[in-house]
């Protein structure tokens, strides 16, 4: 089986080189996923050509820059990594707050990233029909801080494609429209940090100065 897979890789590499591109079928990657000591899944460095635009370290895993560009295998890598990242008892979409604090956050996992976003006020909380006050989990501050705070949102379900940066201030705040993709990228912000929100949530923030650079 391993011999046949290696032959398949060689065949596709040869074809792609003739065509002037470098493509390896996604199903081949699935046979070369390795797990590191942290439980994260990566391509095995000494088995499959590194087409992700990054570097690998060690045949049983390591840092893979550009792993998110894998295409077909990306969803499988994300599934394994998200499972390894997920904190026991705190699932995707969970509502959490630190012990002794009133601020409530909603959790989001993307691959091996963990995000939290502040729910601005009780009014905003109640605007989400699936939220329940009894579902809010109290966690210690260390656990809360292990989630990266995201202030990036969009209300696409309401037909608003704009991405905003939110600036909370008590039960109010401002939203600042990020005017273009290039502005977002030039600031080295993370696309995965963007949350989708409803119009009540969006409109709870006053409109601030747009971000143009």
C-alpha cells in the first residue's frame, strides 16, 4: 500500500511539473498526517512534498507554516487540531465568564485557535434566541485568558457584508468599518477571528471612524 501511494505521489508530481504547477491530490495527504507531542496534526515532513508554502520540522510533526493552504486535507487537519485544542466542557459556541466578573463571552474554535467575543449587554444577549442565561459557565481567569479576544464582526445574515472592529465601552461602544481586504491584511489581523452577529448586536454599537489603513 505504501509503495503504491509513493508511486501515486511521484506520478502526480511529475505531471504537475510538466504542467508548470505543483499539485498533489488531497487524498494522498490523508495518508501522511502525523501527530506531535501537543496532539496537533501535521503533514509528515519526510513523506509528502511541502506545498503549503512553509517549513516542516521532524517526521512526526512540528511547525508547519502555511498549513492552512493545504486545500483538500485542510478540513481534516482542522478537525484533528480543533479536537486537540477544545477545552473539556467548553464547546464551540459556549457562553463563559470569569469567576467574580459580569462580562459574558461566546467561544469559537477554528482549527487550533480559540477565540472569545464579548456580549455587550443583557439586551444584546436576549436578542439571540438560542442563548440561555442558565447556560453561562463560570471559569477561572486562566481559562478565560487562554481564549484570544476578538473584536471583529460582520452581520452577513442581515445582508451587511462589512467587517467591523468593535470597541466596547461598558454597555455601549463603537463599531469601525474596515474598508477593504487589503487594510485588514496589512494590519496582520486574523480572518478566523471574525464572528457573525445579528443586527441588534451590530446596532448596539455607535458608528465610529472607518479604518482606511
